[in-house]
């Protein structure tokens, strides 16, 4: 791969040489990246600006599922489920190194539930059509206990097995960003939009953006400006019109990460109805188990939302009511929270089930296009709908969407996932070459982690990582898998980054401090916090 193509200096020069863009996308999460990819592959001159890192917010904090939504089926949202199932199938085809077929088991403690869920999931399979991942079926009590060793056996009647998708959300975001750049788009993280530009008619004509690193500002002209900022969408809408009503109602979803001894084997557990009517998943992921999620309406948004005590208690108590191996706070390796950008209802409501999970595209009087709601599974379709809307509004010349069968960067059929480097797909060769050139890069970042020093170098050179958090949270995922190990890994990562980015030692110290402060919120039991984390010098030729 060409290092220069992903170099920040090289990319940012495009802001000075390109005088007028076709499409300017604000937001580098699932929605924004999908729109940038759709736009550039249609042939539009495309720019994406992200105030932090790609997928820093909601898009790195999902339950790691690519699914149609069994719950939405029960609510009768057939069209939403059908669309998501089709997109699930496409994602598994277009990013096979990151998305895979995952088996789920619903434990049944009454014969009626077994019958009910078998019928319901048969409909779920039917709606997926030719992109089905496999037929659902009822299995006996004996088979259920054999496949899920830790499931509570008291009054267990059997289980219903069904297939759905699983993926690595932040890794997909990075690969989509790489694909955009390779297709000719300009993408920049740590560029914050400060203002919307308007012409004499009051129509949006561009943006004012500041490079967070250099503090340099740019006035950028564009035919179409798209607000794809998720839970921050209202902030951009208020830049357009200060009296705008809030269109977003953030809903917080919390997840706990456990050691895989709590769920040995390859099957995930789906608990379809908890005490308060929610759905809970226990899903194997990168050698750990992700347990979640909650659904708590909040009034404020944040780049670093924090789990509420009642949310943690809910997940622990629910999991413990189904598992024979009891989970305590000390067993939680990481806790993370994400905010869903739900489209708020017209009438005030405190029930998240009454707030739409489907996406909405709104064109303001000024011409600002805002995408509200949606989820990772349908990110490709959301993008297609958004660009089609811009064409319909006569803001862009008509060009057809070509992402239906578009392979994402790194796409490679992957059957053996025993080596953690599988998530890099075809880029594994490049990482192997780095290690061949500098054997020290083949060493682990931390003895308790599988991630290698070469991945840090790769993240900087080819994946646009700029900080310790970028690497440990969204490139190597250690923060989400084991927060204490991530904190202890920070000095090594900071030193490697400093050498690659030509930074001084005071930058290294500041990075370690900043990351540690952030990562502390991912440690549930503070007695597990690492002590005396200091900078370690790591030399790389």
C-alpha cells in the first residue's frame, strides 16, 4: 500500500488545492463513512470531516452484531427487518474478514416459548431470502446444555438456534475510510466544523473547519453539505438555524466484557425478554464475551458516555439469572457505553421502543441534509438513500449507486480466526513484511494481550491513527477487551507513536495521561486499576 496516500499532510493539502467540492460530509462514524463511500464511488468530489477519530462515538460501541432485529420483528416492523437482513447479507459478502455468521441460542424455560420462538425465527429466516445465514431450529435440553455449558439448567426445556451476523465495528469503520481514500475521497479526522457557510440567498455553500492539531482554519465550498454526526446532529442543525428543535433523543446502551470462561464455546446467547422487556445478548468476541445492552434515554450527549450504576446492575443480575457461573463486578474486564442517535418522536415519550430505529433524511430550508437514526447494519442503504435524496432535490447530477457489491478494503474470505490478525484481511501481508524488516515489531504490546507492536506502526502509516486512544480503542480494540491491560499498554504505544509521528517526550507523557484518564472509565472495579504507569522507552529503527 502507498503510505503517502494515507499521510495526514498529503490529505490535508487537498483542502487548499480543491476549490469546490460536490459533497462535504460532517461526521466520521458509520453513517458519514457510508455516505462518503457511496458519494465517491458515484464519481462526486467528496470530503469527510470528523471532529475526533473515525468511529470515536457510537460506531465503536455497538453490541458487535449485524442483524435484522428479532425484536423489531416481534413489533411488526417487517419492512425494517427485511431491509436490515438484506444489508446483513451484503456486508458479510463485502467485508468477509470482519463480518461472519454467528450462531445464537435462545434458552427456553417453557415449551410454549420454544414453539413461539421457533415459529418467529422461521419467519426471520424467510425474510432474509437468498441471503439467509441458515435455518432456525429447536434443540433439546441435552443439546442446549452441551453447547452452552454455563447455562442454568433448572427447568430448562431446550433451546432455539438461529443465525445472525457478528462483526468488529471500529475495524469496519477504518476499512471503509481506507476504501474511500483509495477511491479518491478526502477524509480527515481531528478536523472540527465550526460554522456553516451560506450564500446571499441563505443557502448552505460550505463549512468553516479547524484542524485540531495545527489550529489552522479553512473555508471550504461545497454543493452539498451532509450532517451525519449521529448524536451530535442537533449541534449542526443549530449552526444552520439556532432555534431548531432537537431531532435526536440519545439512548444509552451499556456493555460489560467478561472472560470467555463465562461462555465457553462458539455459540452466543440471546435472552429475548428480560424482566423489564428488553433484549440481552452474551456474544463471543475476540476471545472475550460481550454482554449487553441497556436502553436508557438521556437528555445530553457526550463523546465519552459513562455507564450508570443501575445499568451495570441490570446486566449483572440478568446475566446471573441465566448463568451457573456467577458474574461479579471484579470479573468485568471492561465496561463501555454508547449513545444511539434515535430519531425523536413528535410527541414527548419516555419509551425508547416508541422512538424510531429506522433512519430519517431531512433537508432543511437552507439545503443542509441531515441523516437521523439508523444503525451499522444498514449503513450502506442509509448512504444510498441520502445521495438519492440529494439527486432528487436537484443538488447533484444523477449518478447511480454502485456499493451493492463493492468490496471493502481488506476483503478476504476468512475461515480460520485463530490468529487475531485475521481482522486485517489482505493487509496481513503488509504487517508480516513490517515484522520481517524489524523483528522487534513482532513482539506483543503487553504480555496479557495478543496485539503486536507492528499493529501500532501499521495503524499510524495506513489507518490514520493519531493518538494512543486511536490505537488502543479503535485499531487494536484492547481498551474494549481489557481496560486495565490497555492502561498498562499505553507507555509502549505512546513511544512507538512518538517515533512515527516525530513527537517529543512531553507529548508521550501527555498522551499516557490523557489515555489513562479516559480508560479509567472503562474499569468497573477500581481495585483492578494498574498502579504507577510510567513511560517506557521503546526503540524502533
